[in-house]
C-alpha cells in the first residue's frame, strides 16, 4: 500500500476588490449598504488584508508504508463514533488507514467512554485493548491522559497515543497529539465577522477547560481582527469536571438560545455532540452557525440543520490519527509534528455547501497565510471570561 497525504504548496493570489460583506464597511464605502440585509449599522470592518504569499509546509511522516500487520485499538471519548464532531474525525483517520495503509478492519477495535466515568473505567478500557494485542492504542480526548500514563507503564512494548493529551512524566511509549485549535478558530472568527449582520456574535463551549478556551480565544481574536467593534459573547454549557457539556444537546440548545436572545446572529460552537443543540437553536431562530472538528455540513447526524451551517473549524484529528498509525508502521515517531497546526494542514475550515461568498473566502485565505507566515500570532488564552 502506498499513499501520500500532502498539503498544497501554493503562493496565494487574492483579489483586491473591496466589497461590503456582512458587517458594514467604513462609511466612505457603505453609503448604499450600511450593514447586512437587515440594514444593521454601527459595526465596521477593517480594510481587506492584502494578498499574502507564502508556502504551507508538510509533515515529514512517511505515509507510503504497509500497516497491514498492525492491530489498532481506538478508545473514543464520550459520544463515540457518530458524534458528528471530534470522535468522528478520529474515526475517519482510522478508516483512512484501513483504506490507504492496509490496516485490516478485522484487526481493529473501538471502545467508547461513558458519561462521568472513573479513572478506573478508562484504565480498564485501555488495558483491555492492550491485553488483546492492539498496538498502537489510540485514546481520543484529554480525559484519557492520566489513564494512558498508567497503562502505558504496564505495557512498555505497546505504543499509545492520546489526542489532546497532556500529563507530566508519561512513559516514552506515549505520544501526545496536540493541535493549534486557536488558529483554526481565528479563521472562523473572520468568517463570523464578515457574515454577521447584527455584529453580535456568539461562542458556545462544551466544558470550561483550558482546551476549549483555546477555541474561544482564537475565535474572539479572529472576529476582532476584522470587526474591532463587534460584540462577542461566550458561554459554556458546563464547568470543569462535568463532561456532560460535550454530550447534552438540549443544554447546548438552551445555551445557544441565550446568546441569540442577546442579539447573536452567528454562533460558533466547540461542544462536541452538544453542538446539535446549537444548530437546532440557530435553525429555529433563522441565524447562521459554525461547526467544529469535522465538516459538520456533511455529517448525517445533523443533516436536518445543514441549512444554517456556513462553515466548520476543521480540527484534523483524522490527519493526526492517520499520520500516527503510519509513523508506528514505519517505526519512526520522531518526525510527527509537535503540533498539528495550519502549517501541516492539521487545522483548517470548510466551505461545503457553497455557503460562503468568494469574497469571504479571499479574506480568510489572506489571514490564514499571514498566520502561516508568522505575521499574525494567535493567542490561546481568552481575553474575556
């Protein structure tokens, strides 16, 4: 099996035509259109950024390997395969490894976490996969960090990975797969600012933890980069310690409705399966929504709300899982990216459904290249609580 996952390496040539998009441009250019279709006024955007040139790099992971001898174990976070978000993206990476690297489906096993489970339960799940000979064992979600540290110590000849994992003193057979979520969230913040008519924008986080705060931070910065006077209101479904914020669609709907009642006409969520409720609230109110992790416009479990999903922040867990499996098969984990960011196509945004204008995409691409070039540094810490 031979497959090469690449990133397009292109110089970006963008149009220079300035036009009114969503929030009003400055008064000199908006006499006939002081806002969106509802005529909202008072929120101005900066000048369109200049066309940026540069190159995206690629990871150095060898993806032309034969992984047919691997038995891959995948431990999902709560929600599991079918959450239309984080877990589904991980599942897509395994599916791609089956299709392109020769991993045999019958040699894979998937197990899923339950709400509010103990550390013992996580350890039992990982221990089961390792005892059954699965190698590597991939855990999806930061909640597996401590459990993986323990079980990896029991099975030193098994390779373990944790998506979003972090813990001090982990054994050498543990790889943490981290992402620059704030960079991708900046890009969809640009989209939100350009697509908003009221210039009031909402963010719904699943659980108030540092990982999800990265999404909030980048999103708020992206909105403000384009529309400094825009209002961004952020809310969390649950506080740290209560992970049901990732699996409670009704609470997601209530949380999003609260933001809509405050005037938000674009809402971005980083709430896992609870995002279905965010989409439901947006659909009911007739406003726009932005998904997360997977391309949610194309996810069947939220298909009834696809008419409001204008984009999704793509956290390419599929790329990280695929690259990790390839690296294990090649016996070379050293060349995995330290962080899956915009430079290695580990983060992005979707344009499915043609919901975004060419003008909006041009703006986003300009900002994207500036981040890749190091001209913009995106914060991973919110400036608001």
